[in-house]
């Protein structure tokens, strides 16, 4: 058994989401959003590198020696699947292991709005799930893929970096391909997928102009494209896509978004009132004629007002979703205010006196 497995086993026993290994500090666990050290000595550069090398293939060792970061999946000997990032920094090697549950999550178990199931009924177009790193985007997309897998008869091609949740084919054929192992890039993966008779293409991350362009082409030509972006709101997501492509394609990109972008889901993870877990809170945009017109006329700054008036269509702003969850006693208001845009609306719910004082100073 690799020695690193002992830390992973401890992390799973504690219910952590991530295990962090770095030189000069003991191993650390991400517990409900907070990073906590375990009772262990500080890791030296030689010791930690030895631990990490035990779980790498010969090819991965070569890439690390050449100065490349590594992204891969790792299954510990005693069970537990992890998404791993290995990197080098000034003091030596570092690694982060994120736990991937063995069971694919269900949308109902995630307590997300029911409209996400309706997004799975689209036959073409693009649905984006966005948010900062570690906000559960992959979990939400995995649950959407599982819903498709159980309710429709489709060919689903998933492009991931690396493969996280493993989807057995149920009513659908699910083909999972990994960057670096099966395809060179997301753009190459989408290009290949379009020749493989897909109904749904999942793009793990729309990280560059070529990938965005290929995903747009797939969505325009009769496929449902699911993807992620590291953006923190519907407006920022739309603006990011427009800005990512060359200026001469700006009008074409706006035309695509107005016609083929079906929905944007932005999520954060907020602590529950007992502090023992976290719950996803979502901002949801559903593309309408009004929003399409705002996109084509460069008035995306007016989209938030459409989210406010579109609640009967399943839309919601992040602040409203947070307030609803606080009133339902589903989340901790002291944690929720960190994600709010208009923090004054949340001030009456906050119980942390130091935080209230800070808000008063900011308001002054």
C-alpha cells in the first residue's frame, strides 16, 4: 500500500473533501470548506516527494521531472477514488487529493431546484454550470448525466480532466474520455465527438477560445452541450464567452448565445446551520427572448433584473436564493453573507458580532 493512502484513509474517515500535502506543514484536510491540519509532523521536501512518486506512473514521473503539473485519477488500495493535482513550488512538490464518491449523485439528493431536470430534456443547445473551484460543478453535472442516463436513450460523450465519477451505461451509452489519456485537448475531444454520433457532449471545462468555438459549433448543429466555466454569475459567464473569442467573431458569438445558450447555473457551497456539511445554492438563468435581446444589444448588465422577474420560469438571483435558503434554515447566514452581492440585505440574519461590525464600517 502506498504510504500516501494512510492520509487519504484518515481524510475519508473524517469526512473531508480534500487532502492537501505540502512541504513545511503537516498534511491538511478540507472539512466543510475549512482547511485543518492533522496531528502529524511537518513534511520535508524529500519525504513528500517520495510519497508522491509512489503513486505515479513512469510517464507521470517523467512529466513531473520536466516541470509539468499533473492531473489524474487515483484509486487508493483500500478504496476511495480521488482527483489528484501534483505540482511543484518554491519549497518542493505539492499535491491535492479530492475525494470522488463511488456512487454517482442524484439531483434530488443534491436538493437543487427541479428545473435542472428540465434542462436535461433539451435536445440541442448549451447548458453551463459555473462557479469558483470547489463549488461542486462536477457533482452537479454528474447528477445531470445520471438523470439523462436513467430517463433517455442517448449516446453521451463526456470529456474530462481527469475522469471523476464513473458512469455505468444504463438507458444511455456513456463514453468517458480523459485528457492526456484518450484525447490531447478538450477542443480535439469535441471535434472527435462530433464524428461519433453523439446526442450529448459534456465538456469538462471551456478553458480556451478553441474549445469554446468547438462547443458552440456542436450546440448549433443539433447536440446538447453541457460544460463548465470558472465564472461567478450569469452575466460574467456570458461576458467571458464573448471576450474569449476574437473581436471579429464578437457579433457571431452574441448571435450564438442569444439563440443556442439555453441556461446558466452558477453555484456556491454554503455551510449548513450545524456546521457539519455544505449545501449548494444556485443562481439560475433561463434564456428568454428578453435576455436574448439584451445579449445582442450589449446590455448584459440588465440581465439581473430579468432574473428577478423570471422566477415563474425557474430563474433566481444568487442573493434571493441565499435569502430563501436562510429563511428555510438550510444554510448558515454567517457563511452565506460571504457570497452575497448586496450584503446589507443579510445583515439582520448575521449572528457573528465581529462580522456585523465590519459590515457597519463598510456601510459607513
